[in-house]
């Protein structure tokens, strides 16, 4: 790791504190590295990110890992295998945040990963595979108009045009990487050989209410949902609010409202499908004018691409029927489409066995949010553990997890690392 770093100040896993307590203390320490003195905002390649990366590197070194900062500004801590040349299991998450964030999204997975490796190191254990704990810096995609730069680089998915992207101040990604200590010219060289990587395993807060409702501390992710985002434009005809009779109106907003309700009905009728209209606008709207145009966003997600694509087709047909009946025109423009990433059966089985060994009931559930695993699924098998999150609240200062649940997550990760069968992952 090339940067100077501040000394670690919190208690480490393996001391008299519980692992959960030590992790919580470190997460509180990590939250101090922020661009906002009154909250947590840590964007990719900013001074706050650099300070957090230095602290994470210090904890990795204390846990017995060799540490480096790669060309995409990912902090990589490596714990060698019992046998030289063995393949590598990737473990980790991200340390960047949204603006005004909570302490746990992303950061929890990094600190839990460090705690698990420290437990192995203090016990003098080496595994039949190497472990690399990864602290990615660009999962949230807040500063630049792309996301998953670090994980995409490992999967060989970074395009040259990414480097030309600019933030709100006009700084390119290439320049920001250079200023940080990364190397934009070396991003393509980060691509891993699939034969050298066993898989990627991430611990993350659930960001939803399922585990809380089930009264369980952890759950097994079945898949990271694919997502489609569209902008739907409805065009009607303007008219005076007082002089155009109702049967003669071509009201773009009324048509859009019916379409929005159709979106809700579609998602309520189909298992494993969620749909959200988060934004709607009426350009040049006025209180006494029949709306001539309306635009609304559509976010559609499912762990099954087939389910998602079928729903899109049905909604397209429904929109067309509504527009014809109401005398308006409708067009849709796709702004984002990301396929689902299924979690490997070998990871799911290993997690279920580990949870059972802890005396808990295994519960499987999909992830509706995106994660670095979406990029890494093209490189290797992926797996995820969810940790219960109070109220399902995430991306908020009110984000909260229980120390006891974090303790379970550390114990589970250590157990899975000890019992994981590389040959099972190789078949996934």
C-alpha cells in the first residue's frame, strides 16, 4: 500500500471483545473518514476515500495479510494459502458511500472479511486456497456516471471510454485515478485469469425487511436481481381546463397515471418481481391546462431475467392499449439494463451448512439491489450473505445493525472458509 496511514485505534477481533463488538467499533472508526463533518459521505477517489483506504490497509496488515492498492484504487489484502500457487477466494465489498450514508452498507463486508482472516491468522491456520479481502471504491457510482469500476476491472469489463467520464467538477476518471495513486493505463492488466479465482463471497446488510420479519440474523442470497430502467413518455394534447369536455380530452397525465397503476398491478401479480415509478414530470404544466406531455421513470427488477423480460413485454402491450383508448401516444426509452447474477449452488450449500452448524435456520432470499458480484459473476462463481438490517433501512444515517448479528456474520464467514470445498466451487 503506497499511502501513509493513520494508526488503527479500535479493538481488533480476537480480543476480549466479541468479534461483533470489534467490528462495530471499527465501522464507527471508519465512518469518521467523510467529506461531511456532520454525516458520512465518501465518494470514489476523494480524500475521504483515501483516508478510509489507508485505515483499511492498516487493519489488513494487522490481520496477517500483505496489502496493496491496485490500479483501480481497490485495497487488496492477501492471505496466502497453505500451498503456493493455490487458487484465490475473493472476499469483500466496498468502502465508498452515497451522500449522507449509513455506516454499514458496503463497509460491513470489508471489515467482517478482515475479522475472519484475522481469526484464521491468530489460530495459525492456512487454507487450501488463498484469501483476498477486497475493499472496492466505486460500487455506488455517485461521483462518476458509471459504477463497479474496481470489480469490472478484475472481470476484464472496463472499457477505454470509462476513463473519459467526468464528475460534476469536470475531472476525468483517468485524472482522478492518477491523483489518488492508481493507474488508468493499467486497468486492463487487472483482469484476473478465471482459473486462478475460486469465487467471490460478500457479506452485506440486507437493505430490506425480510430477515427482520423472519427474526433471523443472516440469510443466503439466491441471486442478485437484474434490472431494467426506462423513461416512458406520453404525449397527448393541451387544452383549456375549463372548456374541453371530459370525453374529448387527450390528457397525457391521466393516461400516465393509469399506466403507473398498471405497473403496480403487474408487480403485485408476479412473484419475484418488483417495479417502481420513482419520478414523474409534466413539462410546461400549469394548473389550468390539460397536460400535453408526461414523462415517468420505470425501474423493474427480478432475480429471473425471463420474468423481468416477460413483464416488460406485457407492460409494453398494456401501455399501448391505454394509449390507444385514450388517444395519446406512448414511447419508451431504455436507460439501463443489467442481467441477473445467480449465486453459485456451492456457495449457497456451504452457507446453509455453516448457518445450520451455528444452530440457526437457513433462509434464502434474492437481492433486489446491485452489488459488485454483478460484475464478478462473469469471472467466477459468486455468493452473498445478508445481515439483518433494522427496518430494512439503507442508504441513510438511520441504517442500523445489531452487534449480535454482526458477531454471527463473522462466525459464519470463518466457518465457511474453514469448510469450503474448492472442488465444489470448481463445478459451479
